[in-house]
């Protein structure tokens, strides 16, 4: 039987340096500028850390009550990858683009994801975006994810 050893928890959710993090954020901001302008940004606290969320809202007030679309990027990416899609999608309904913890972006992972099939606690709470941009739809959001 193998000897049991104590494992030290990995240092998760950090950039190598503040300078490189700031350069990465500047590059992401340039990409975001190519798509629709977000109407709000917010942070959701979960059991894994802070999840950063961008909200895009249609100009038509009637479209704001439609079922929102939630965009989840692929592994190793961030929500900036959706910039080609945000103008068309947000013209018809609210859109939320999420920077998932553990990937590059403005989310901050503080704990390792030990059970990836279970959603982190806190994701079911309403997202704390300003009341003026909160959806009035009672329908659950529609999820879209990259392969």
C-alpha cells in the first residue's frame, strides 16, 4: 500500500505578475471594444472565488424582458472571445458573458475546483448588477458555450 502523504494546496487563481496581468487586461479591453458595449459589469462570489460577469442589454426596452443568453467561454480563454457575437445577440435580448474562475480573465479563483461536475455555490443567486439593468424576465437564461 502506498504511503499517505500530505498534499499542499496549489496556489490557484493568480497571474505571474501585476504587470503581465495589466497587459493581458489591456489586450482584452481592446478586444471587448470591437464588440457591443457592456451596459454593466458585476462580480458574483462563489465557493471557488469571484466570478466576473458582463451584461449587454438591447436598446429596445421591450427586448430587455426576453430570456437572457449566458455566454460561457472555452477553457483557457475569457469572455472577450464572444466579441463578434455580442452585437447581434444583445440586439434581441439581454446577454451575460462570464469570465469563469480558473481561466484568464477578471474572475479570481481562490479555491481549487475539486468537483467540476458540481456548480459552485453562489451561482444560483441573482447577479449583483445595477437595478436599472436587471432583467425583468422570469424565464431562466439560455446558455451558450464554446466547444
